[in-house]
C-alpha cells in the first residue's frame, strides 16, 4: 500500500511496565517482540489493552500472557487490528522480580 509504512516503537525498562502507545494518526497493530534479561519467575500477566478514544465503554483487553518462565515473547494477533487516531494501546506487567526488558511495538501507519 502506498503511503503506509511498517514501523517499530522501542521501549525499555527494569521495573514495572506501564507504557502507553499513542500514535497521532490511524494505525494497524501488528504485534510485539519482548525480551527479558532472564526468564521471569513470577505469575503475573503481561497485558495489552485498548484505551479507546471513544471512552471507557469501548476499552478492550486485546491480549494477556502469564509471564512465569518466559524470557522471549513474540505476539502477532491472528487478525491485525486497525485503530483510530486518538486510540492508545496500554502495555502493563507488574514485573515484581525486576527483570530488565526491551520491547518493540510493530505497527503500520500512514507516512
């Protein structure tokens, strides 16, 4: 498609993950790549949730994964999700065992 480009948004941390991804235009969410410096040893969910620009009645949990024993995670939705300008994706994980992490959010947006 002309005028649409695959992009990544890198994010890193060493404590709890609480990141909000808000592009300034319509976008298609293609997935994430997440790496931890060592496998997690706690039962805590990594969650991706839509924070809809239309209000909280439209917020939806898109994905949840128990991170116990996980060091690398690649998530690609079976169906790519399109979002409106003003929509946000929230990425959260308690990470109480304080693993250092790096994540890339993969998406397409108009150039």
